[in-house]
C-alpha cells in the first residue's frame, strides 16, 4: 500500500532530467542516441511515460552513469513499472484520479481542506456510497459501488505501524449536509470523532460564520513526502479533472492558505465539541 509506481516514476523523471543537465546535452541529442523522438525523452522527464529498462540503460550509458548509481536507477525503473494496487479499479477510474491515488499512496503527510464534504480518507462506507452517488451523475450502481469500495481501501493508509499523518480542515457545511440521510450522517460524524482520537490525525472545523478566507476557491490537498527525492505536491480537483501543482510558488501559496485555515478554524478540541453538538441535533 505504501510503494507507489506513480511516485517512483516521478522520482525517475527527476533523476533523468538531472543527469542529462549534468552531462550538458539536449533532449534532442539524447533522443538521437536512443533512436527515438525528442517528445519521447520529454515524456520520460515529465513522468508522463515510464521508460523501459532498455531505455534507461541506454540513457545511462550516454550520460556516463555506471556502478551502484546505475543499479539504483534500474531498480527505480523496475519499481516505476509495477502495477499499483488501485489499477485493479481502472474500469471506474479516470486517468487523472489514478494519478492522485498514486501520489497519495506514498505520501508521508497529507493536509487537506474540504468545505462541503467529509474527506474521502475519513468516510464511512454508507457515506462514501451516498457522496459518490450524488457526484457521479451518470454512473450506474456498479460504478458507484466500485468507487466507494476504492475509497475505503485507500483508508488503509491511516492504519498500520507507520500510518499517514493526516490534518484536515472541514467546513461546517459538511457537518450539515445530510448525505445519505440523517442516520448515515450521524454515523459518519461519530466516526469522525473516533478518528480524531488517533495521534496522527488532526481535525478542525471551519465555522460557517467565519470571515471570508483565501481558500474559498475550493478544496485542495497538500501531499508531503519523506526526503528530498520526492518533492511535495498540491492537488486540486473539479468535477471534470484533477491537477497536480509542483512549482515552488504554487506550493508556497497553498501552504499559506492552509496555515490561514488552521489559524482561523476551531481548534481540535473545540471542533470535537462542534461535531458532538451536531450529532445531538440529528
């Protein structure tokens, strides 16, 4: 569950870019050596395509890389070409969502803002089904069930010996929207309180009567990784697609928004009381 070919492909792409730059050759020169198009080299270096071991071997020869470094990169290539566990759900997953799950699978820390729904990693089975049914307008029951099942499998990142560190700011509207009805929402909120008891999970509620804030543009996720080999990513999603943002200014902008949200939301203790009060209303 914690080894992701998506993250390894991204790491391999960065290594290939670095090695080519160190050798001071162009993508066109590398393509000529490999006997392929420049576009293919570009896709390798942006993680849009996973090179074969043969491709990587040829590039490493061209860049003058051998010994332990060569072996490490070939092992990284092998990892990048494995199948992620989520790919068994490819019948119901658009490519952009597969990419996000791959990024999530190896993250060490996730920080997220969800104004209108409980974050997927904290959803109960019935709530997940209700939310999926409401948002996938043209999906049939099979697709809804499969997507909800996938969401529950993702939650395994929150369990185990080295669980994902998770910090969520949830809009108060999510506590009031009766996805699946009053009973389903009540059980979902009770589940939130249980999850908030874990040391590695922090929950805050953003009150409805708070002042305007910069994150009103919508939900987002910040994914952080252990070590410098895998740069942090911001993920934003709409109804028709998702985007990964990796530029330094993009990351700093969203981190500033997250810091603002944490400062203005109810603290974790008060948030639990808000959730408990809402349970009492249902």
